C-alpha cells in the first residue's frame, strides 16, 4: 500500500519543526532538502543526529533528499553544460552520502531540459554527468530520481534507459505534466513503470499551453519565485482542486507495482501548512477507496 509523506521545508518552520508538523498532519514520511540547514558541505554531526532522532521520535521515514542544483549553477540549467558540471556532480554525491545517514536511498533533482536530439552536445553532457552520478549511487545502493516536467515522459524514459548500469530513475510529479508539459499523467505512469522510485503529490491546472521548454527555462533562471510571473499559463492548486485525475493516477501507480510514498509538495498558497493537511486527508480518502 502506498504511503503519504510531506516536504518538511514547505511548512516554513525549519527542518526539525517541519518533521514534527508532518507527524501532526498524519503523514508517515518526510522529504528533506539538501540545502540550508542540511547543506551537505556544512551540516554538522550534531544536526544530523538531531534530525535522525526527531524523525524516529515522530515516526517519520525520510523518503528522499532533494538535491537542488539551481542554487549552485548560475542560470539553473542543471547538468546541461559540461563545463559547469563538476561541482554539481560533487554536490549530488555528497547529497547521496547525507541521505544514507538518514537510511534513505533516493535523491531527487532537476537535471535540466533533456533535448530531443540524443546526439547533441547537451544530451551527451547530461548523459556523462548522470553516468558518473549513477556509478556513485550504485556503490551505496541509492538512486537519483529525475523529476518529471521539462520533457515528455517518453523522452525522459529513453534518457534514463540510455545510462549504462543505471541507478538513474524517476521522481513522478503528475501536476508538472498537467500544468506544463501537456502530457497524460495517467498513461505516463504506465510508460515510466518501474523507473518510478518516488513521487510528488501536487495538483494544478493549465490555463494556456506555452511549452515546457519556455517555462522551465524561466524556472531555471529565476527559481520557484519566478513562477509567479507565469500565472497566466498555469495554476498550482490544493490536491483535488486541479486537473490531476487522482483515482486513475493512483490506480496506474498500483498497477505498475509502486508501493512507495506520495510526497505532498505545496510550493505556493497563502497557507501551505493548511493545504498540506488537507492534502494528507485527501490522499487518505483516495487510498481508502482503492
């Protein structure tokens, strides 16, 4: 049976209180960001121990770490530019090592926009970087989960499959497909299948199709804050109030054998904490009715 998790940072109360808030919402797990308090270059042994103990005390499994590359790469284009990839690869390696401290084997990230041309310089750069990351992940039994959205599911799957002996998988976000990519969020699950190792539970609507390349380039340059400038194109909503077909989507995950976490992500809204609690209740009801 699938389980429900939250992203601690989106409660807006810090990592420790975010873990506690996740428990208070009725979730069983929590995803953490490998930045700020948990920057893998700076985090202390004392902070790691505090996070581990808090998660244990509050019955929260650490589902994944988010390795956010946009804060390190000016322009935020992930692994597209080989000349800038060395520090990004090292950061993700350290994120894997930090995740292992929390008995967690998944790191999620955005790697940029995968080109349609698999022979292009950018495609080769992304491949090479992911191969090095995959080799490191393999040594410790972990996975890098690329988030859906910047390209159609089929292209993402082809890229994942192109990495030899791959520990590169997918973090499935149905709302990104609905709001931005105009891809079928249900059929996409069947296409991705066992490549899905983690999911984000988010909802939204598309107001106007502009193309994923256009939107994700703006996101890469300006981060989450820049998404406010795109309100005429799409709208993130509380779970159940957008166009994600939750019944069919969850059935597709079940059909493909996914039994991991539905990790609630609420990036906007006046009261994200209240929306997260509503999302937990919504998902519990959906799972009860399966």
